[in-house]
C-alpha cells in the first residue's frame, strides 16, 4: 500500500467510523488511482479524490407510515448526492433492513465511477430506507412510498437528481413513488427511471443490468477468442439481475446452473432452460415465493439451505467456467474465490455491486482470470436508465431492438475503455484498474474545469 493510500484511508476511517463497506469501496478505488495520481500531480494538488470521497450532500429523514393493523411505523430514509460534476445525480433507491449510511455511501461512491464509464452525462447518487417490502401488502408498500416521497420530492428533479430502483424497489415501488411526486409537484417529468412502459418507461430497462453483465463477460471472453457457447455458469440471486443474466446466458448458448435467495440455493446439473426460467420469474415476480419450490418442481435440482455457520458459500463450490454474482455486496469472500478457481472458473462478471471482498479480488487478479468488477460489468442498468432519461427528454419511445443495441454498444465501449486504460497505466488485463481509472479521469477533469466547489 502506497503512503498516499495509507494516509488517505486513515483520514477516511477517522471521518467515517463504523462504515466498513464505504472504507472497502474507497480503498479499492484509491489503490488503483495511485498509478494515475503519480502522473497527474494536478489531481493531488486540487484534492480531487478527497473531494469525490466526501458527498456533496447527505439527506437523512424520518418516514412515518401506518400498517394494515392501524399501527404507526417509523423508518429512516436517505439520499446521498455524491457527485454532479458530469451530470445530475443518478442512482438507485434500496429498501432493505440492512440499509444504513455506510452502505449507501459505498454504493453512491461506486455509482460515480460506473456512471462516468457509461459515456452518458450522469453524476452519482444513491438512496433508500431500512424499510423491508418483503411480506408487506400492496397498501402498506404504497403508504410507505408516499411518505418517503413526501420528503424526497424537494431534493430531486429531472435535471437535479434522478433516482431508480435497486434491491427491494421494483416496478410497483417506482409507480407509487412517481405517482406521489407527480401529485406533489403537479408535473409529469422523467424524475425516476424504471417506470412502467405506458407512462414513460424504457423497453429493456428491467433486463439491462443482467444483459449488460453477460455482454461484458462475452467481450472479456472475446479477448481470448472464445464465446459463452457451452460455458457452465454459476449465478447467485433470483431477482431482476439474476433472472435476466440467466436469460441472456441462454441467448448466447451458455448453461446456467444455480439461483439463490436469502434462504438457500438450487443447483441444477441439467441447467436452467427457458421453461425453468419462466417458472422462476413467476415464482419470484408474481407469487414472491422461495427458490426451494424450484427443487420441489424439478427433480434434476438439489436445494441447499443457507447454513450461517459456514464461512463460505457452497454455491461457489461447483465445477463451472463462469460466475455471475448477482445478489449483494461481499457475497464472495476469500474462501469462495479459492473454491471458484479450484473448480475451473476463469470468468467472473459482477451483476451485483461490490459482491467480492478485497481478498477475493486479489485472488482473481493474481490468477489472471477474466474478472469484470461491478462498476464496469453491471453498468448496463444505469446506462439504460440514462437511455430512459434521453427518451423522456425527447418525448420519444425507442424500440426494444434499438435500446438493446445501444446497451450492447455501451457495454462494448465500457469494455474497450477498461482494456485500453489498464494497458496505458501499465497493468494490461486488469479490469479493476481500467474501470477505476477510466471512470475517475472523466470526473476529475470535469471537476478541475469547474473550480473548487
């Protein structure tokens, strides 16, 4: 660790105590940037990285609402407006009991670099609440979303901050949030992305993060003159990202073997085909059931319940070629990374945000496998949100094919930036350095131009 990174991390930990995920995200980026800061003393002099680490604005507020029993409940809401040097703040809202300030700051920090990589004019932000939509009625979710927006509306707008969905925030929640914003502001604008198709949404938006992660994996494989055809793929999660990762793997001839949720995972030796994927989508999106039901229906599958005593995740301990972590942060630890490598995995494309710990990333880089970090590999979601913003501004709707083609081109462009930047700074094949430096330079130059603000 360079002296600069060591001193920076000491400052970050002192100013942001008890926020390990934020410390981890900053360390990972700062470690890559020591390469670029040596060549560009002006970034050091103007304290560009230190300014990116400090959010431009943090909004924290109470969210009172009434449940179906008539009881008053109180949750906490957040919006982190991290950086607007290249465009309005852009990033998802997460509704999950684990949400706290540190997790949202890590996500907002990552978002700054991810949005920069997309080539679209979007700054970085993130928000959410410790509210858990799981097990709540539609009425309860609606009342919570309306109360949440009663405060958030004064901080967002199509040219200021454009939130989207994330864990726990899907089409239903976006609908309730948008409806309340429209009522409060008396205007119909593209203030949220992930909207319904008949009121300003974009085709391909639900699919975009998963599709993008697979497109990125295909681009990485192409550097070795290979394709996804016949590749055995491990996928974690069973939400939006995992479902459409599986769908695109199938489109490109791969064989997805696993899905998971917070109770456990299934391993299907015969592979998850289109018919089985249709069952997963109905199970998760309509009935909101658990993946165990997949193993009850399909006898080729084995269900493994979650064992919290284990210090590794057995999902990552199967013979495979590719891994697509699509669940949550830090789901692959050092032991999981060792198991993946031992089982022959040589492509990791992250659909989730920061799903690999520092120890896992170090192993992937040391083994010189094709490792696509989340800020590059899963940028397809926010890229298509950006395309939704463009369509809203133009008052147009593009066809499914057009949006998918634009998404594919953006993922190719992100891959090209990562490869060329990594090579330029003396670490060819290192997508982590390529993504961190590539995302940083655009934001840093914009900040230099705009003065000390």
